[in-house]
């Protein structure tokens, strides 16, 4: 009897945990999933439209942005042609280190390739939300 009860509890725990993970509420709303810089002539610098990131939870959220660049095959530079140029909370443009409930951070990306090639990247927001970024330099 004891083995049967343990088996039932293990099965119940296995079934319930994925369901709990699926019911997790989102905490941020990101207004775009893609930024395309299209084709630019290097070494021109171009900027994205503002990307709006809003805290839709009831708690303050620390905001962390990271760029993961997919480099051209023959790339060996330390230079990153895609960066987060600016991020702030309007109208005062305070830093977005922490977003209060209901607050929105506006993020601008800069693309400045120093040589021809196809570029792609992910901009990760708190390691959970991601924005695909692409551009071609001639």
C-alpha cells in the first residue's frame, strides 16, 4: 500500500508542476517582437523606433537588457555593431533600472556596422522576452 501511495503522489506532482508553470502570469509587455534595420551603407549609424516595455504586474520589476549578436561567418572583431543606445522612462527619461507597476520604458537600438555583411541579434528583456533584430550592411 505504501508503494502505491508514493507512486500516486509522484505522478500527481509530475502532472501538477507543468500546469503551475503554464499559469504563470506575464510581468512585462513588449510592444514589438522584431526590429529590421533593412539595408544600410557601412559605416552609417541608424536608430530603431522606440520599443515600449511596460510593467503589467503589481510589483516593481528590475529591468535588464542584453544583446546577443549572431556575427557574420568571418567576423573576428570585438566591436558590436548593435547596441542599446538609450533607454528611459518618459517624460523625464529617468533610467529604466527598475519599472514601477504600470510604468513604461522606451528603448532605442543603434545599428552601426563597420563592414558589409548580414547581421542578426536577439535583444533579451529580463532573459524572458526577446526581440529579433536584423540588418544588412553594404
